[in-house]
C-alpha cells in the first residue's frame, strides 16, 4: 500500500477510535471507502469535519458516507455550503442538456455514475424522449452508485416511511420506498428532473 494511502487511512482510523473512545480497526467496507475517497482526492479534513458534526459517534465510515459524497460533490461543483446539493431547477437558460452536462461534470471520474450520466446525455442528444431518459435513469441509477450510498438511501427511506407502513398496502410501501431512494440518490448526484 502506498505511504500516502496508509497515512490517509490511519488518520480516519484514529478519528473513529477517538469518537468511539476505544481501539478501532477498519472493516473491509471502511477500507474500500477510505481508499476510494483518497483516489478521488477527498480531503481528510472534510471527512473529519463531517464526523465531528455527527451527534452520535460513527462506528464506521459508511455512517458518514452519504454526507461525505454530497459534500465532496458540492465542493467539486463550487457549491460550498451545508454540503447538500439541491436539484438544479429547469429554466429556459438551463435546459436538459446543460443540466445533464453539469451532472456529468459533478460525478466522480471513471465512476459508473458518470458513465450512466454520459449515456443519458448521449441519448438526449440523439433525440430520446424525456420519459425514455427517466426510465433508463430509474432502472440504472441504483446500480451506478457505491453500495454504501445505496444502502444509506434505502435505510433513510425506510426509516422515514416506517411510521406510515400500516396505512399502506405492502406493494404501495415498497414503491414509495423505491421512489424515496431514487429521489435521495438524484439529490446526492445533482441529477435534474428530465421531464
């Protein structure tokens, strides 16, 4: 392992150990997240700041993964703030093509998400209807994001909707959770509505 990767991982391990008030060794999932963030250039300071903002001590990096991804995309897009990018509203000056180009630029290089967004942009330029683009996005977006991000979005959607579960048929609950997950993933990735 490269020395800079080792130092990066060690700083994050130490931060988790301090917050947990005891020894802490990375799981394989933590290690994969940390090495990916290192490759993408996510500053350790950004991750540490997000960990400090949490009210509860994180037991692993996956508990802060969504916020780290959101914050880093916001920084890359030049949108410093609370770290959460809102979908860009459509307007005559910001048509679907421009919004897709911005989403592609905000996605991590060489990621499945970026490839999906490039495909959508190409399909749009080839004349695909907004409905067709939305169908592609809905079918492929969950598989194009990191598994930790998908799991976090699913957990959040279920937690939000669980109090209403008894008032919905099971299939309606599953569909509502699915839509909630897609909305969360779109928001994190900065993907606009295409219709």
